[in-house]
């Protein structure tokens, strides 16, 4: 059996009753059909570091650059306990080979953005731009890991971008399992060209240059540079304009075989997508039809046309 696609997730989001009030925070948009494609690895850093259930609520105190995790009423400092616990679970997370992590939004331990940081003396927050203590440690330890908070994943564009990155990370790991060779890197890059281009044209060109270096230089460093630049490229969201550019590029592979009516149909569908009248799945489905009809093998191998399971419906929204 192929290795499952494992995603770390705040345990409360799966409904586990581990929150400070003894309740869960079941995120229904992350379970059901969505979860069928993944194997979730639940983590609760507050319970993990020794806090009970129920427990005193905590908050970040100090400065945004160096906050402490403290109890709201007693001021008990949990920072070192959580750091020590996290150091102990890194080997387990590395063994799991996570392809992404979904954190609890607004959590002082697990939020990845816009977390309130309070002054030592109390009163109003000194910053609204903090990062949860545990989430910050995960992102520092695994800087190329796709991460999101569960609140932002209600947005269909952000959800699609995150899941796309998760699948790319999984394919990257599978490629490494086959061997960190130039042949495998070239194959990986070739099949992801159009997908990368839909995120970041500049990144697409720079990644092509890294691959084109051939046998020059240290291969492990080459792979590390490629992976880091790939991460930055895919962090940019695809837009209608970027997708139209890729769709027109795809259409170029059919220019010698399409009939006049087929060309007109393609152009009309792409234009309707450009005007936000139809979702991306419509022109992509048409392109896949022509790939099968005319046997364009290069396009058949492009992950842009089939980046993830269709039942996730990530391209079904105009």
C-alpha cells in the first residue's frame, strides 16, 4: 500500500474534548469527505505539556518577538514545559513524515497568526500579530511544511491552495523514496511545471534553472534549494489571471489538431472563466477531454490537470 498522506492537526478540531473548558472544537469542514484523502495525526500541546482538562485558560504575555505562555488568572508560566515537551515529540513527527499541519485558529499555543500578546502588567494587548507558542516551534522546526489554521480553511481559495501544497509535498517525499537523483528531480519538475506556473511564474523559471544546472555542484544542496524555492512558489495563491495563462499554454499543445469549432469552444470557455462566470473545473475538464482524445502524453502527465481527487471539489467554485 502507498504511504498515506499524513497531516498534523490540533486534536480539538477532530472533536477531542481537550480544550481548557473540557470541550472539543469539531471542525466539520475538515472531516467527512475532506478527511478521506488524509491520515490525521492529532496533537494537543497544552495537554501534552501537562495541563489538565478542564484547566485554566492561557494567553501569550510579554512581547511579540519573545512571548511567554501564562495562565490568565494565576500567571503560571507554561512556556518551558511546552518547549521541553515539544523537543521530545520532534522525532515522532519526523517519523510520521507529515505533509502539512492544520492548527486551531486564535489559540495562544497553536494559532499561526493574529494571536493577542498581553503586557506583563495586564490590560489591553500590546500586539495582535503574535504566533502561538507551539505553532511557532513547529514552523521553525519544519520551515517547508505547509501550514494553515482551521478558520482560514473555510475560504475555498485558501483551502485549495493548502491542499494542493500538501499533495505536492507528498509527491516530493515519494520522489525522494525512489532516490534523490537528477533523473527523478527532472521528472518531478517536468510533471509539476504548469502547476507551479499557476502559482508563481518567477518561481517556475527559477526552479527550471536549478534543474537545468545538470550535474554541476552538490546534489543534496541542489535538492534543498529546489525544495525551498518550490515551497515559496506554492505559497503564492493561484489567481484567475495566472490560471488563464496556464490554460492558454495548455491549449497551445492542441493548436495543430483542434478543429475550428473546438478552438472556438476552448477560447469561449476560457473567456467565461476569465470573467468569473464558471469555475476552473470547467476549462480543466475540457482540456482533459482533449488530452484523452488526441493522446497528448506530456499533458497527461501534468499534475495541473489532476492535482488532487475530484471529490474534494476544490475547483468547483467560481
